[in-house]
C-alpha cells in the first residue's frame, strides 16, 4: 500500500510544552484517515505541520515523498480547512474563487458551479464574515473541494454544521475520494463520528500516537465499556489506559484495546461479578462496570477467582 503522507519521530515544543513527542503516522493513498484525540493531544499541531504552517523541531514529514515546509510545489496539492479560519473583511466566495484559481492550477470552475447546488444557502457575493459560522464552514468546503486537491486536510471539519449538512459534507467528501482518488486527513475529538466515514484511524494523546490501525482492525480490537461510580469523578484513573473516554456525571464511557482488559481490571480491590455487571474499585473508589462482552465477562470471572485465591 502506497503511503502519500509519512511522519517520522516528529517533535515540536512551545517553550516547555511538548506539543508533539516523537509522533509517527502514515496515511495511505486514497484513504480517509481519522486523527482522533482529546483537546491538547496535538491534532491541530500536526495538521499545521502537514499543511506547511509549522516547521518541526526534529523528525521528518513528507508528502508524496517531498518535504512540506517552504515547498510551494507540494503545497499546490494540499487543501486545508482549519478549525478557525480567516478571510479578509470584504472577501466573498466569488472573490476567494479568483484568489484560489491563482494558487491552485487544479482549480475546477465547472466543479465550483456544480457544488453551488450543494450549498444553496450561501450568497456567493456576500462577504463571508457576515455569514453564520456554519455557513462560513460550508463556504470553506465549497472553495477547498473546487481546488481538486490531491490531499485534503481538515481540522474539526463539521463543528458548527447541522446534522443534515454534516451528512451532506461527508457524502461529498466520500464521493471525491471514490471518483478523484483524493486522500483526506481529518481530525476530531469524537471517535464515534469518524467511525462512519474513515477507513484508517490514528489515536493521539499528549503528542504521541497511541494506536494506528485500519478501521476494520480497530473495530475488531476495541472493547466498549461503561462504568458508573458512586461519586462523580474529578479525573480519570490512569490505571485504565483507555483510548477514549467521555464522562457524564458519575457515568463514564470508555474504549480499551483488546488485550488490555487486564490493565483495566487488575487494579481492583473489590471484585464481584453479578450477571453482566461487575463491581470493583480502586482504593477509595468503588465502581460498577456494565458490559455485554462475553470475553470480558469470562476474563472478569478468571481475575476474580485469582484474586480470591490470593486473599
């Protein structure tokens, strides 16, 4: 499988903060690659390196085998939609169209006209800054897709879009991948959202790659768990090396890589399987785990037996 984007051991520091800490990733040609992680994981930082905005302190970044930073020829093949974009005060979609035509030899005027039907609520002559946030993001997609980039880099692309427009934007992106062979790299803090559209996923935390797999491999190796604590948690226990977690009051939803269940269950001091509910806890923190995964239930029973023998 040919890799169009290759990142090797990249480091980037801002004063004493390590935004990227030996990060490596590979994006196959024609893939939709999801970059997932919590706020502060380093997603926007690596995206700004891939788009040539930042220069890494150490490591190597190559797109189509070429370095990106200060390489205008490579940048002509990259489309970029940041999370917080900026247009000059009086810029309209039509004036930005002329601007992009001067930057991208691949700009397709016919595609621009065709995409106008997909974004009917936008007045192409109106200043973009007067549009709502959702409309501004639609305008950004309209312009970026019209450039027919080989690689489209998206930072939190559907934030601010209503559910109907989200589905439409994803459909347009998947169509561009299928028809043009475009490669898409998209960042999000929401793994569930990307599961429906990506074929490869990389999960970041603290500037490092925790796991990088095809979606099929990831779906076959990740356990979804839900835990309810007696009291609301201020922080998530480090003993649970979860790929992703969300907290709502006392309830925590988490995802753990297959084979790591022992890491999640071994810190227990109280362990009592009850049907599909497993009650256990850390010192001072008792919780109830709810899972329908038979493999985890069996492992829980084995661990409980071992713990009883050890007491």
